[in-house]
């Protein structure tokens, strides 16, 4: 396993979008140290900031205070990247495959434009998790994002395909203008979930204040949800039997769009 | 060769390739899963008259199914890949989609797939929705009860059809007892089905007929009532009834294992003779010799 250890936190954000296990798998230590990174507006080398140890393979580990390191794992296609602590903005942006595990929290725009693979955040995530890049219509197009803490605003904005699951609470405007895909939050949603959604599913395990443009359909047990929630429990999310077996209220919306989306709300027990 | 008092005829079962699929049906209760699976595998005894052969493989515990509900796995076989795809769409559409509380999943691993849920989704008349999880696409079809969930693609694989053993007995009761014991023993083997009613066929057939247009007709050589009429009778003196068990499976090993267990159970349960059906070795590439099955079980 190759390990990169950040010597000290950079004074301005460091953009390290080439540090992916698939790209480094065949590199020698010298080649890794010579890879380009951007420190602010200055082109630098990996070796200027990171101590490189171990041998390259399918696994890559990055250590240190990485809160100002952006684009970690961005565009990775295979292998496993472990970030031993917090990570900066755009972590896992545009991922296409492999697994990226962040032991701490991630900044804003984590997993934006993802197309495949799995991003696991053991802490909390910032805003625009799995969302779209500014100016783009569609956000995440595939893959899975699991957050064990909370997540900020506009989670899954423009979501096109894929699964975002948050064990904690999700901020306002989750699923804003989402096109399809699934967002699950075990700790509840902020205001206006699903605003302007066209298709897709938002799953809430507690009561949510909905926009008036959503219409109630019925209470039922969605068969697909059992498959999804069992999958998430197998991945380590703390789902209860009551959540997996329970009845959900189906609200269809957004009525200002296609009304083909849904918000499934776990029936509250008296 | 004798086994537990039964004569094991020195012959072989002639089996041939057939495309197979495993369908996992789940439901709120084991009862409804069985209802759907029985319907799904109904009228599927022989490709000669039913276009496919199907049967229930086994009951599944909730922790074995994709949605954690009670389930049943069924195997369905057809002569070619496209035919199998059609049968799957027809049968899942008519027998599982219609059955209360059920969902339907692919139960095989493999590369070759056919589109099932992607055809059935059109029943949703535009209100269907898809979900992709872990690389698998599922279709959610709204129905009056609630929602039917079906996996889009089902894996199809080349299996083995036409494994068989034939049990002879002094009379109908003893021959049937031996056949029932054999069928029960065979059902303990995974990856196989016994497509005939209760697993047992009383009307084994031969290829062709004196009547033009009939693909198959009664196996006169093994009909005890014709023993004095046909020149090629294979019914020994003292035999009053004959039953056949046909085995289809996903692998040759599974079919052979089932045959071995069935043969042993039949011999122990009063069969006077156990033989097998073949076409002289010219039709199917798999020749399963009964003596090898007996030797394989350590009873040479």
C-alpha cells in the first residue's frame, strides 16, 4: 500500500486531483513525488507537500491535516483510497469506480458529478453533497455515497442516478431539482426537500414539512425500499427492523414539475 | 448389478444441454411465495408440449432473499436462449406479477442475461419507475395492491436436461412407493428440478409415433400392459408398473448427484429394477451411466 503523508497544512488550498489509487498503481515513488498539484495558483509537485512511503498497488492511503486539500480521489476509477482524517472540498468529485473512505468529515461539493464507485464518509459532509457542478443541470449520475454523520444543504441537487444515504440529519433543499436517484436520511431533513424534483425518491425516517406542491397518495410498504435499506444496513448504516419493515406515506411531487418524484415518509408510531 | 435387492440395469441416461434460469420469488408469507412459484412452474413438464420445463428448487429463508422476505427459488429451462426469455416474460408476467405481495428477482450469477423486468415494466403504462442498486436495475410497476418489484435482467446459463431414472416394480403400489422415495431424495439436491407432477412421470415417451405430426408417443417398450404385444419389450417378467423421474439441472454434477440419490432411494424402497432412458447415445452429449452412479456412492 502506498501512503502519502501531508507534512503540514498548506497556507492556501492544495488541489490534488491526480492522487487516485488507479493512477498511482503503476508509479514508482519518484514518479509519485513528481506528480503535479496546484497550490493556489502555483504549480507544484506532490513531493513538495507529501512524504511518500510504501509501494504502489490497488490501495492508497493519505494522512495528515487534509482539510485544505481539495479533489482527493476525484475521478478515481478503481482501487481503494483511504483518507485518515478530514478531507477538503470536492472529495471524490467525478468518481467512476473504486471505494473512497474518509475517516473524518468532508467539505462542500463532495461526490459532485459522481458516476460510479462508493464514497464513504465516516464523519459529516458539507453542502452540495453528490450535487452538480455550478452551471451544470445534472448532478451525480451513479454510484453510492454513505455519510455516517450529518450533511449540509442541497444534498443531491440535480441528482440523476445513484444513492445518497446519510445516517444523520440533512440540511435544507435536499434533492433540489433532482432528476432521479435516491436520497435517504435517517436523521431527518431540513426545509423544502424535493423542491422542483422531477423524478426520484427521497426517504425520510421522521416527519418532514413538505411543500404544498406535493400530494399524498397512500401508506404502503415499498418493495424496493426493503432491498435498498437492507443494502445500506449491510454497509454499516444503523437501520432498524422497524425502518426496513415499516409502512411509508407516499407523497408525489413536485407538482410544479412532472409530479413523478416521491417522498416516502416512515409512518410514525403513536 | 444389484443394489439393495434391486437390479440396476447396465445402461445410461442420455442428457442434453438446455438453457436455464433461476427465479427467486418473495412474498409477505411463505404461503404466497409458494402460490406464485407453483403458478410460475405450472404446465411446464416437458418442452415437447409446454415449451419449457420448470419446477420449484427449494424454499428460501428470509436472510437468503434480496428483500429479506420468505421466498421460493424456481428453475426454468427451455431449448434456446430466446425461448427461455419469452417463457420468463410470460410466466413472471402472468403468474408472479399477478400474485398478491410478491416480488421477483434473478437468482443466478453469470454474464449472459435476458430482459424480463424491462419488458414487464410496460404494464405500468408509463407510471413505472426504475431503481439501480449495486449495478442491478429493478422496475417498480404500480398495481392495484401497491407495487410489483421485478429485476430487469435475469441470468441465463446452459444447463443439463433429460437426466432420468426409471423404476420398475412388481405392482403399481410398490413401484410408486419407490418412485416417491426417489423423488424425495432428489429434492434434497440443489440446482435441480423434477418437472413432472410430484416429480414423477407415469407416461415416459419415445421419440416419434406411427401417427404423422406427433413428436412423441408412449414408451411401449416399458408399458407392462403391452409386454405380450410388442417385440421389443423391456419389461421383465413379474413387473407390473413403471415410473420415470426426469431431472433438469444447472450442472451435470447436480443432475448426476440427484440421479445417484434417487437410484439408491428407489432401490431401498422396493423397486425391482432401476433403469434409465436414452436414445442410443446419438441425441445428447451427456451420458450418465447408472453403474457409475452406484460405484460413485461406494457400492460397486
